[in-house]
C-alpha cells in the first residue's frame, strides 16, 4: 500500500544550525505515527515543514501521493493540525472561533453541525463563552475540534498533551485511538513523553539532534519480552554469583554499581522474585525498566551503543 | 533796479493767481454730491492684493449723510484695506472747514481735470491732505488721493455712468499700501521648494493693493436706519 | 479571497483594540471643537494678526469649514499612529497570539491570505478616515455653520467661497485616505518582521518621524531625496485648498492652483503602497512561521 506520507532526505537549516538533517520516513494509512524525541530534537520543525509553515532547505515531502511544494492547498484541505498549544482568538467565543476556522477550511457548516463538533470535545455548554476565560485543557479541546471540523484524512498533533491534567491526557489518548480504529484516520503525533506515545502509536520514529535514530513498528521497539530488570541487593556481587549458577543465568546482562541487570519477559518477573527469595538473596529492590524508555534514553544520550537489538 | 522790481512783482502776481482759492469749485462739487442723503448700492467687489487670492464677491454698500458708510458682503468673508474703504467722496466732502488750493491741471483717463488740494482746518482730523482731480465740466471727481494719520495714503479712482448726476460712480478703485506677508513654512506645513526671490521692483509692486467695486444699482434717498451701519 | 477578506474584516472589528483609534479621534476632535467654541475668537485673532495690519477681515471666519481645516492640520500629523496601531499588528499580532500557525495550516495560499489582510487593513483605514470626515466636517458644519474659508499659506492667503469648498474637502479626504493607506501599508510590511506588535508600531512611527524631518528641513542635501519620500507627499491634500488666479489677480472658483502636484503626490503614494505590498508578499512567501 502506498504510504500516506513520504518524507525523503528532509533537511532544515537555520543559519549554522541544522535542525533537521536528512530525515526520511513514511507513514502508512490508518496508523498512528509516533514522533518521539527530546526537546529541541527537531520534532516541531519537522511537523511545521509537513504543514507548510516552514520551507525545507532540501528534501521532498509527499502527502497523499502529491508533492507538498506543488499541491499545498489540496493537501492542506485534507490535513487537520494542532501545532503546539492551540492558540485561538481570545476575544471570540468557542463557537465563533470554530465557525471562523471552518470557513477558512473551505466549508460552511450549519449551526447544528458546529454545536455537534463542540459537544464531541465537551465544549457545547461553553460555546458562547469567550475563549479568554478557558482553561488550557479546554483550549486544547477546542484546537482539536478546529483541526477536525473539516473531516481531514490526516491529523497532525504536535505535543498535544502539554499542560494537560491526567484526565486531559487520557482524553487525548482515547481520541487518538478512536480516530485510528473507528474513523480510520491517520494520525501523526509528536511528543517528548514516552508514556503518551507508547499507548497509541503503531509506528514510531525516534529523532535526536535532527537525525532519525530509530524507526520501526511499535511492537518491535517495546517488546515486553525484552523487559530490562534491575535488581538491587545487599550484596550484589554475591547475588551475581548465585544467579550465575541458577536457571536465570541466560538472562543475566551485567553487574553495575547500582545493581544487577537482567533481560526477561515481563511475565517472568513474579517467578524471578520468587526465585530470589528461594535463593535467599536479600533483595532491596526489583525495578522493571520499560524497554522503550530504556531504549529511548540510550539512543538519545551520547556514546550510544545498540546493546538491546538482536 | 526798476526793471528788476517790476519783474519780481509780476512773478508774485503769477504765483498769487496760481495759488488761487478753489473753494467755489469744491463747493459746487459738494452741492452735487449732497443731493444724496442716503443710498444702498449693489455691486461686485474685487480684491487685488499680491498676497491675497480672493474671488469676486457680491456686496451691498450703504451710505447715510454725513459720513456713515458700510460695505457688506452678502454672507461670506470680505477683505478690505484697513480703514481705507470707509473713505468715500461723500465723507471726504463732509468737512466744511478746509482750505482748497489749486494745484494745476492733470489728465486722468484721458480727461482733463483740475487738481485741487484740500487741507482740513481741523488739526485733529484723520485726513491730513486730499488731492482731488475734478472734471470741471461735469463737477465729477475722477480721482482722489488721501493721506491719513493712521492708515497711510489711499488713492480712489472713479468712473461714472448712469448715476453721474448724483455724483455716484459706477466703478471705484481703491489703491492702498500693504505690508509684506510671510508665515514660516513649518507652521503652514508647506514643503515645496522655495520660489525664486522677488526683485526689488516686484517687491515694491507687491506692496500696493487694490479693491475695485463695480456698482450695478443705486437705491437713492429711500431712507436708511442707523442700525445698518452697526458691526 | 472574498471569504478570507470577510473574515479579516470581521476579526478587525471584533477586536477591542480597533476602537481605540475611533475613540481617540472622537475625543480629540471633541476637545478641539469645545475649545474653539469657547475661545475661537481669540484663536482667530491670533491666527490673523499678521495680515490684519493692512487688511480688515469681516465675516464669520470661524465656521465649520475653517474648524475642519484646523482639525485636519492637527490630526493628520497624529492619525498615522492610530493607523499603525492596527496595521502594524496585522501579522505580528497573529504571531503573538499564536493564531498565525493555525491559520496557515488551513488550505489558503499565503498570497491570498496576505492580500486579504492587506485589503482589510485598507478598509479599516478608510473607515477611520470616514469617521474623521463625519466628525471633522459634517459635525463642525452643524456646530459652527458654514461660510467662506479663509486660509493662511506661507506667502499668501486664500479666500474660498462657501459654494466652492465642499468638493475640495471631498478631494482632500480622499487624498488623506490615500496618505494614511501608505502609512498602513508601511506598518503592515513591518509587522511581518516581528512576533509582537510593539516593535512594528514603534518602527512605523519612527520612520514617519524621521522621514518627515527630512521632508521639512530645507537642507540642500535632502532636496534630492525629498521628492521620493512619501512623507513629503502626505500633505498633498492641502493643494485642494489653493486656487488659480487670472491675469488681474481674481481668484477663479472651481480651480486648483497646482492640480499636477496632487496627481504627482497621489502617484508617489500609490507607488509606495504597491511597493510595500509587493515586498510584503515576497517576504511572507519565504517566511518560516516559528511562532
């Protein structure tokens, strides 16, 4: 199947700074593409290039099989984007903002349709209130309503959970899943927070200093069978020796000043715990480190060596 | 010696004849003018001053004996030489105590006139000297040059037509001196380049202004209230 | 484009800041009217002192037309700031609010977006001038009545008859609208370079002050550039109030002394507007939206 979005050798330079460096990736239709990277990695710059806000220094962007440089208007008709925090017109009401942006998107929705859109994001009761009085979460929801008002095929969300409370974050997560599974939309979502991405993304790209570090299927990158566990005991060297003579020897990775590192299937952790008790190893802590988090931290820190890949 | 004496006496006689009293002529002219007790005249007034751009305006002129005179524009703004236009023949002739001396003859607009110097006897009079150019045959004053204490020297030139029997002109031209006018460009916000400076001759020419009144109709001796002359 | 234009005009007039200029003009003109109604005679005497040494002026000098002229002389120096309040905020304000990035992810071309905003700015300028005309001309005609107009130029004075004035004011206001549109176009261009409207507003006024100084100073060096400065031509509206005279120095009603100056000034202003717009479009096409 032809990818919905195809990026080839995308580069952006601001003076001497290379914000995005020969980035290439593809996004399949009806997927959630997670764009992961630390602050300043180049995620927002890439997304702004995808939406035509920034001109690439070089490289190609193809969306829906069309070149963005040549068919920008047609492409944007099928894109709904929320770039960073969604700022709307504070002196207008939620309804007026939605209506205004709907008209800019080329549609003239009826009053009922607009109220329906607001109801979907939980803002129907505040439709006539000026946005200046809205909380950050409400503004975010309004931004999403604006992004979706013209029923786009591709939704781009840049740091959608910034400033939201846990309920707001959960709402965004459910929305993204709903868009993909029920509405068959394609979503590109960027974040620096691993926990958000891993719950929704079907594909993932890790970007660091403008360069792609890793791209792949989500299940490949955070396989529960590769859960890293760190044991901390009263005497780590003694515990290491004991474990080497146990059934857990194949899972041992290394010993560090902080503890012993094993790589096990997540489901084996209770058994490991039981074994440690039986082996009379005085345990201080047993910490399963998420493989994706570990992976992310490793690939985005200097001197990265890919020890976790097969 | 005798011949020299006779020559001197002859000269004195000639001088005496020349400085003859013109009072009778002036009084005849005055008698003609004094037929008019009051009048209302309709006319147009043109202001010709180098630093004034003004269109012709319709005016009404009011006069009542002995010296009430007013020019009123029918609505609008009128520009008149300071103090000068109130001088008119009737006012000039109003004074009874004067000395009228002949100053020879002159031609005004192709017409031969007798030149008469009128000196008011009243030392406090605003008018210091008036020179009249009188057409003796018709007893009409064709030109008057008046020097005043406060407002400089004015010249009036008259042309007569339908109302000459009353001594009322069809056209009066007042000529008077003006001062230079200049405002800083920073105040008037004009940024155009300076025009070339005027020559001395042009400057002198620009210091003279004219007001020309053409009368189209007189309503004479119909009665006029004094209130008309209040400002 | 029409939809974009409607939306931009809608946004301008829904924003409270827009009405500051209208309120300021109302207040300023009101104060002038109040002052002249109370002390107008003294003001007129002061104005006329140079000329009344040799000429007596009679009539209702302080009429509605005269007051309107006084208002225009004062306000058209200061109205540019009120224009800049909105014009210099058109793009920078959107960037500051964060709405620019939202707008430009919609399926609208940057050129169309910019031109629509520019046209909306022109509409605002025009409406401000119309408001100025209503207060300065029509309201003053009601309060002070109408009569001839007596104007003091630097080296001569002009008397315009009452029936020869109204059309001149129509022309003057139209010209003033063109002049203020030039200011608006400059502010609009400068607003592309900032994410906050304070900078472009200050920059617009600074440029106008600087160029006005060059326009007014009679230094020979500046005479080469003066004809090309739009500030030199912004006061071209005054040419509507100068009149031709014939050979006998009689003013000819219905004429203008230097009609070509008006046309030339209008063309210079129009050229500046086009230049500012073209540069704005060129800059905006290349601009990375980072706000």
